[in-house]
C-alpha cells in the first residue's frame, strides 16, 4: 500500500497482478435530471456533455470506442487488461435489457476484465443491481460509481442534483446487499459549502460501507449554470492550495481499505472557464501529496 493513500493502480495490481487501464465510454444514455423526469437544466456544474467524451453523438458504437481506447492505452501504457468505464450521463438509466446489451457490447474480448458504471443514486434499483450482479457472477470486476457530491441536502438542492442523501443511502444498501463494489464521487468547492461541510461529507462516508472514492474540485464549464454564477461574480472557485489542503485532510479521515480512485477533476479540452489550475492535474496531485507529507498525514490517520 502507498504510504499516503490506497490508489486505484495499487488496488488493481493487487487484484490482477499488472497494470489495468480504464477505457472511458459514452454509450448514449441520458439523465433524468436533463430529460425532464427530474429536471431539465441538469446539475448546476454539468453541461450538455454530461462528463462524457461525446463519442455517442459522433456515432461511435460502444464496441468501437472500447477497441480504439484499448489500442490507444496499449500503445501509451503497455496495458494488457482493461476496464470498460461507462462514464457519460447516467449509465443505469434504461430498461434492464438495454443495460445488459450495452454492458455486453463493451466486453470485446478477454482483455476486458471488468465494468465501471457511473450513475446517479436515484437510478439504482433492484433490477439494475440484478443486471450488474450477472456480470460480477461471470467473474468480472464490477464497480458502480455513484455521484453524490455532498451529504448535505441543502447543498444538493442548491446545485439542482434532484436527489437526496437518503436516496444515496438506499442505492448503497441495494448495491452492497449484492456485494457490488461502490465508488462515491464527491466535489469540493460547491456553492454555499465551507471546509466544515466538505469534511463532514468525507467523515460521513468514512462510516459507510463504501469501497472507493473520487475527489473532484468544482470547476466551471461552458454552458453550465455555474458559468452564469461565476461570470456574475457570485461564485469564487477554490484555489489550488485550498483544494490540496482539503483533500489532504479528507484522506486522513478515510479508512485504509477505501480505494482513492481519483484526486482531481478532468475538464474536457476547451470547456473550462475557471479555475485555470484545473488543467494542472499533475501539479494538483503533487501538491496534495506534499501537503500530506508536510503534515505527516496518511490515509486513516484520524481513525487510529
Ligand atoms: S446527474 Fe450527471 S449527467 Fe445528470 S445533470 Fe447531473 S452531472 Fe449531468
């Protein structure tokens, strides 16, 4: 285990004995917070790409995206094993037979060793969990990535998430009852939140049976509700130093078994409005690690 935190690379090496790369996919799903079921505008920080690559709109099938992604990552990293990462929009928001077919399409050959499925807590029910369990029962690693962002319902309402913390707890219970792996996405720097609220989110999650976490800074993208707030001077993004401080503290609150899958966000080229430092993923990661080292922090420190 890394002395600072339990990284996803480390976790995958332990499970598969070698490097495993995630291939991001856009399978053409939508989102109940955009299609009118829960809302139309989407979350305040989301734009029409829904955190995806836009590949589905360009007409690329899941199979093609998977094959291209594998080829690229084999060349770049020498990877021989891959996880299919259903990233864009809400990837459990369809009838079970559609979900089954899309997930199956990503399993292009035996080099694909698992699925990572990003979704919203209110798009998880027993039928969805049953489909995901079928793939796990075939020997694939199956992660469900639940967007939560904050445990505070006032914040979730403010950012127009369209679900509550209680919806998240229900989804977590359904998924863990089947032994599926759950990774939670959270965001630091949401409007109306200070360090107390942000760290309370992490301390609350630390007490729950989650398996992984992804940290993101709130960055402002073109076409999002946040862009308007920012341009009107009603929102100030975190500085890189503030974000590194918060993330270093947060990791010290996490149990050692929780896999830290991500330390920063990853804006698409051309979509970022602010802050500029959101482009500097390597620098942010380094700053978090330096902050941890300077403070003598490591994952689980506050739980000892
Ligand atoms: S749930 Fe995801 S895809 Fe849907 S509006 Fe929010 S950020 Fe966008």
